[in-house]
């Protein structure tokens, strides 16, 4: 596996124990409800220790929200569709450890050299060529940004911004979870013009408006990608569609370890018994609930015997972000050769980014070559559910930013609207359900689940998946799997100590 560059990576040791469940006399059976990143990670962690694993996935494909499925263009051409672009950052150590199970060198990932960010005035920021060492990386980004001038640094409220310099989970939530991201940025005098490019890229990754997102989540993201990590903000993407590059091989890997993968199966109810659980009537010793927020809430609501009233209320209180739209176009002409593989945007609603898939994905590249065209994808986060209106507005913004597409004909077009990503609202962290539950043998995993490490998005899904597996393995006396993360503290000792003492510096909303 391609190693991380950061020498300060923190390794969290695995629980000790037996290496194979066969030595227990009877192999435990575990049901994993959900075949996305979290569920597949948990299944891998369990199956590698000889636990008999059954994965239930309601879709007919693996990968969850990072999965893909077969579609056909109007001319009959088979294509693979997905919910859109996903960035596999170098500091996603636990996710990359999962992918390395079937691709030790991560050769099925390809690097994206840069992804510029542009605002409504045409000002562009870039992450290429930044120093690797925090906090020099953030300072260099700010000083070369066209929207962040040197005098803006002097205007920053250093006292109120202290938590950014010493992010530790869960401390950062005690300091900032009662404040929304927009209020926090205004309170520290972060220049308004720069917010679109320097911070909105983080908040929009959660499909949320900054006024609806916890400032603690924003600070954790800033730590994960900037001040806490020397890996930088550059990333890799799969060189082929998600099923072929990632999840089909992992499904085969699990099957080789006796895992039973059941796709197209919707779990209705989980019933606890004295020595285990019935999942739609089938007995298991333990259960991992690893669905998305709506799926988790549906199963828990239909399973009144699970957990305690407070725990069930916490699950019910989880929220989803507003709907988002993904629109993919197969155009009859190429976009300009100078266009980047990925362009982030700020202040250009409803558009949040443009991907040129044929720059990095093999299937799209082969189609583009055959048809002398291009495959372009447009994202609109927190956009509302009127897909027809949003699609027209997205196309118009594409034509504005990439004028060569204005006269292009769409050989095919697919527009998706989804609303199943977790929202991390102001004040929600304290009640967020964790991996362990009040029900022995029942654990949770997913990017909506609390884990007290500086992780987010796909990496949070993978980290909770490994943790769910470790929790059950420890229960059976089996060896667990190590976790890795960026440092769970500030990189500069003095600033970290000051941040730890700073407490709540901004009034709660």
C-alpha cells in the first residue's frame, strides 16, 4: 500500500486475542446490515478473524453511497452510473487499509494532480504545490489566495480562532458544537470573500449550508486536511468505475473468507434474544447496523426490542442533509484540454463542482475516445428536490464556465436526486449514537456515527466499521485490527495548550 507521508500518524493498537474464531469451538455468526463502506469494513474485520459473516444490502450492488450500477444511454451503450465524484484523500488511512485488502499497492487509484476552486468573480485558488508541513501549508494557501490578502491575517481574531490550532476530538465539540460554521467564521473575522473558497469546500462536502453545520465539524475537517495533517489536500480517485475498481473485488475477497453477500435484500426487523438476535427470523450472535441514516432509523423503529428509550431517541434524532443533485452528461464533443479533472466552485449556485470523468476514469475515457466527446458531471448540494429546474441551472452554469459546451449535444444524460447523507447540526454531537450500544452484541457503523477521532466522510465510515468489528471481536476474545489517524491534537505544542484552555469563546446560537 502506498504509505502516508506524515511522520506523526497516530496508530491506535488493536485489541489482543485469538487470531481465528475456529479456536473458539464454534464460530460466531454476525449479520452486517448495510453493504456500504462501513458495512464492508466491519465485515472484512470480522471475516478475517474467522467469524461467519452475512452482509445484507438493500441495493443490488455493493458500496452504498460510493457504489455504482449499470445504466444504458439512449443508443443502447452500457455505462456505469454512480452518485458522483468521491475523493480518496491520502489521510484516509483506515479506508485505504480496506482497499489494500484487494489492491496492496492501491494501483486501482489514480492521482488527481490538482483541483482548483473558482468563485463568481473568476478568482481561482489551487491546492497544488503547497508545503506539506502544518501550519505552513495553511499559511501558504492563505497568502497566495486571490481572496485572502496579507492584511486579512492581521484582522483575524486569534483568540477566538484558537480552537482551529488545537483540534482534539471530542474536545473541539465541547468548544464549538453549539455554534454554526457561518457564525464561527464571522466571529473570527475570516474574510467573507475567502469563505467560498477556503471553507465552503469543507462545509459543502457535508451537503450542508454553513449556517446549518456545526462549527466543530468544520474545525475537524480543517484539522484533518490542513492543520493536523502533512498529507495535503490532494487525493486519488478510482481509475475505473467504483464497482469494477473497488467493491466487486472486495466482495470476492469476503466470499473467499466464507462471507455470505446478499444484495437486493432489505432487512425489516432485528429481534434480540437471550443469546443473540433474529434478523428477519434468522439467528445471529451479533449484529452490525451499518446503513445510512434513513435505513438505520427504519430498522430501529421496526425493532422495538432494541436498545433503551434514550438510545432509540438518539437514533430517531439523527438528521439528513438537504437533497443534492448529480447530473452526468455524455457530450458529443470534448471539453477544452486545459480543463481540470475536478473544479470546485463557490458563489455560483446551484453548482458546487464540475468533474470531467474522461480525465481519470477508464470507462468514460474509452467512451469519449470512441465518440470524440466527453463525460461531464455536475453536482448541486443542498439544492432542493426540483431536479428539472436544478438540471437546467446546472447546464447553464456549465456553459458559462466552460463555453465550449454550449453547443454540445448530450448523447446521454442522467440526473439523480438523493437525500440520505447525514447532517451534523449545531449541538448534535452529544446525542449522536456511538459504535457501542446499550444492547450487548449490537454495534453501529457509518459516517453518521460518533467516533472520537479526527475523521470525516468516507474515512469516518471506514473507521467506525473497523471499530464495530473490534468491539465484537473483543467480546469473543479475538484479535482486533489497528486504526490510524492524523494526530488528535494540534501540531504546535504551545497553541495546542492554549486551545485546550480556551473553552467556549463564541456564544452559542
